[in-house]
């Protein structure tokens, strides 16, 4: 099956959304482990989902992603100190193909009034569910200058 749209000049009119994300490509250029993770992501059935509201539930994620295929499990990202949601999760599908469908059809869609970002992932490992920021959440939320009620208000650095 070919899902790419081609315009009347024979040029691809849509960008492929099932490609490996920039984060994994950068990691692969920086380290040997990054290269290993890149290869794993090519066959993995796990996805990283970002830009979630802190109030999005596991059930909401499961319901949306089940439209792409059978979901094995959803692992919500947590603040490493507070153990509260911090705006990301991992979704593991029963099959690799279903994970590709999810990237293709659900990336940049809205969930809980937020546009979500989906990337292929090398696979979940214990400990990755916790935010890596200094404050325990995601690094990106520490430097945010604007007020975002869906992600805890102002960035952590601005609140200090």
C-alpha cells in the first residue's frame, strides 16, 4: 500500500510522517548507543507521545491510539519527584505496523485540546517514564516563558 499523495506534477505533496524523528537521528550522530537505539526504533512497536496535557488520562490515550490498532500498554510519563503526570507517555502496540499507522494518522492531532507529537521509539525501559528535568518534570517545561494551563502554568524557572 502506498499512502503518499502525489500532485499533478509527480511531486510528493505530503511529507512522510512515519520516518524516524529528529531526536533519535541527533542521538545516533552523537553516540554508539544512539545508533543502536535508532536501529531498534526501526522495528519497535513502541511510540513516544509528547505535548500531552498534565490532565490527560491513560484511558484517553488508550482510546485514541486504539484507533490505529491493538494497544498492548500505555505508560504515562511522571514527574520523578512528585509522581504526577508531566506531559508525555509511551504507547506500545501489539505490532510494529500498527505503530506506524498511529504515527501516520495520529501525529499532530488533538488530544485533550492539545496538538500531540508522536515519534517512533526504540522501546520502553524502566526509568524512562520519569521526567529528566532538574525539577523532576520535562526539560522543555523548565524553560517555557509563556503561561500554559495544560502543562502546569508557567515554566519552572520562571516560577522561582
